[in-house]
C-alpha cells in the first residue's frame, strides 16, 4: 500500500483520537502539536458544585442523639446516630496514672516469677532407695502437695 506524495507527512495523525491538540505541525523535522484556541467566558465548563460519594459519607456532622432538641434533618437511615440514645463520655484518667494492665485472665499470678529451681528444689537428702514403686509413690505425693 503506497501513499501518494500529495498527502502531507502528517496524514497519519489526521483522524487520531487525541483531544489535547487541534492539529499537528512539522518544524525542523520535529512534530509539534497545535494547541486549542482560547475559550470565551460563556463557554467555560461549569464548576462541580455537588459533593462526591466520599464527601457525602465522611462529612462533619454534629453529635446527635435521640433525645436531643433541634436535631438536623437527614434522610431516613435505621442506623442513623440521631436515632440512638446518648452515650456516656469516656472517663478521664487521673494525671500521670497508667491504665495499662500486664495481665492475662488465663494466667495464674500466684507463682509467676518463681524460678524452676525454687519450685522443685526442696533441700532434701538424696533418696537412696532402689525400689521403683516406692520412689514413684513418694514422687507422686510430693507433686500432689506442691500443686496445692
């Protein structure tokens, strides 16, 4: 498919979908775009004066509750804050008082920082018995008494 010489060098840009320029021009071997002309003040686009979806959902609204007088009117919403009962404010902590608790409700704190040595070393003499049944029975008794 050969092009004729009558078509200009910019004929490949003739029906392009670029809306940022009104035309194209070749100067010194470089392709330059021709800008659109200036608009009149009457042709200016209208300013976006509505609110976006984000602005609509995250706008600042006054704190509302059910028994409040002069609540602002809003569209019906079953979970609207204007239909809820008033909530109590959070208590203000005392100055310089820590509210952090290093506890777990499943953790037993009676012997929390007692070492294994303190738990199991009783200072008794070495057991010289060789009967495994007697040793097992006395060990069972010691364990039962230490777990109380």
